[in-house]
C-alpha cells in the first residue's frame, strides 16, 4: 500500500498498521484494559504535584476532540 520506492521498503505508517493488526489478533479486550490501567497509573505517579503537566482529564478531552475531528474527516 504505502511503500517507499527505495528497495520496496515498508513505510513507518504501513509497519505500524501491520503491527497493530497483528497485536489485535493476538490479544483480547482484557489485555488492552490492563495496559491502559497500567499506563494511567504510571502517568498519575509521574504527574503528582507537577502543575505544569497536563491533567488526565485534559488529556482525555483533547484526545476525544482529536478523535472526533478525525472521524469527521473520514466521512
């Protein structure tokens, strides 16, 4: 699909897509819930007391807004 002309190497985008698809085939919903929980805990630990950092609430809002814009552009 999205290939570079140099030696028919795969683009980063294509490699990422293929890797994501392979991971999704090998893992279930609980896997993604667990890594999300662990990431949230790590983020919480790293941001305690750091007022200059983005809050989880703000990060979620911004991520949701970006995803909504992406969905609107897909249509």
